C-alpha cells in the first residue's frame, strides 16, 4: 500500500520490511520510466513516482551501479496521479506508468525524445511534434511473453527484484491473449517461457513452444498466425517481428504516406522490411519497392504476404550489404531498424548515395538521436520528428522522422 494523505492507493506489497526509507523530491524521468532523485550524494531510481512529487521511498536494491527504490508514501502528490487499475502494478514492473494520467504520459514521452536530442548541437531546435496518442490505452498488445513459475503458473519477472509474479490477466494485453492465458494457466510446467501472439483483426493465435500437457484445451505450436491491416492480409511466423499495437500500424503508414506526398512515381527501399508491413501498405502509392530483410523467416513471410503485388522486389541480406550493392536510384529509403539502431555502414552509404528523402522509424530515442546526427552532418535536414505512442502505460515511445536531402538554398 502507498499512503497518500488520507486515502490509500494500491501500488505494491512491501518487498523488504527492513529496507531503508528516505524522503526525497522526485526529479525528471530516468531510465526505464523511473524517476530520478537524490539523497545527499546518492542517486536513486524511483518506481511509482511522478516528477515534482515529495515522497518517501523504500530502497529495494542497491549495487555499485545504481540504487533502486519505490514510492511508499506521498507528502505532495502530482495532479496527474491516478489509481492504477491493475492489481499487479508494482510487483510486476512491465507497466511503469499506470499511476500517471494518460495525457501526461504523452507529455513525458515527448520530453524523453527532446532530452535525447538536447546534448547534440546538430539536432538543436528540432521540430518535435506532439505525440500521436494510442487509440487504446489498455488491451492493445498483440504479443505477450510469459515466464513459467511454480506449478506451471504464467507470469512476469520483476525487473528490480527478479522475483516471479503470477498473473491471471495483463491489462495491456488484447482480450484474446488474456483468454488464452487463462486456458494455459497452471499447465505449462514443461517449459520456462510461453509466447502468445494474436491477430486482433482475425482472432488467430500463435502459441510457442508446442505444449504437450493434456490439460491444455487449445492448439499450440503454430508456425504462424495471420493478421489484417487496412484490408491487406499478413502472415507472421513465430520468429518474425510485428509491431505490438495493431491499430497504430495503420496510423504510422498514413502519416508516412501523407508527409512524403507520394505521387506514384517514387522508388522506395524498405530497409529492415520484416514481414513486409510497410512495403505492402505503401506499395499502392509508389512505382517500385525494394524490400530488404536479413531474416530468412521474415523475408519468407514477406514474399507470401506480398505475392500478389507486382511492384515489390525482395532481397534477403543484411541492410548494410544491400544498400552498398543495390544500384538503384531510389527516391526514398525507409529505415525501421531494431532498438540498437542502424549499422554505421548503412548511414555511411546513405550520406554517399544521397536519396532524396529518408524516413526513419525508431523505438529508441537515444539510438535515433545518434543516427540522426550522422545523417544531418552527412547532407540531410530533418523536416520533423513525430512521436507516436505504441506502448501506453510504459515509458517506451516510437518516432517517425522525415528527412530531406539538403539543397544549396537550405545549406546557405
């Protein structure tokens, strides 16, 4: 229980009754969505707070690298504090921000993006737009990975304490995942993890690994499942990546299409193409798409998904190799790399070949800022940075950045 003046808001049970307690004022958002705070010369990473609050915290873990704490009492509350609806909030650290009003979550996410750019002179005065909110703030995730605990129970691992938390439902998961969870609960002792993926528009599920327990009333071990975006069907194999917030995928595509002002004559290289989501949904607006993907499983999915389209050419190879070898006068290069960002050779090739426009889709503001610096110093200018929320109740934020090749006029 967290005490807030004369009322109580559930947050987490006492993790360590002998832990030190400190009174601090919470500063900015820190790593992994926690708040930063200082006590004397010690820096704290505080779960369950909001910047500006005066709170008492309990230390739950201390190492040479960091001190982790959680809020246990509030002396001065933020006006943006709300009661988290999930009974597991706190013991389960998958959602860091259920206690923050959603509108304010969007403000904090925009600040996270701005801070990532703040120390890079080449990115000063960037136009960072307001965050596009998620259509759903709960029940949006189409993919869950559960840890298997005692008696075959499914749950999550607390990021700080590493303790197992069994759950009967997860509020940010799509309803179909929670109903599947209930059918699997208590029957998964044969493995250590279970992944459930859902086609929210088709109802199809993928459950891995294959489970042999006779108590499981549903099929498991599917090789793939199907989803539909804007009327286009997609097959997604077990090893393949797919965005976790299905409704926001179409929002992202519409934003890209609108701000590129596609006329039908463009050639796009879709780097990190995955199962062909962007390639397929943008193909109707352009002359040609080259889909580049290193993963054999993903490129096979993409070929199956886009077989009926005659203006897409597939290349299974690393993006850094493909961009160097593709002798294609592309109008646009679309980058959607993993969290680690682009390989340096990708950025070097772009600054050498100089496509007219680059679209960079990123789930990590820090690596995004690093890569944008390279592109800006290499001859591109940023039209705008558009954050879009795919991960409500967490600190994570996606960004879409549109870059144009500098002209002599803009350089002068």
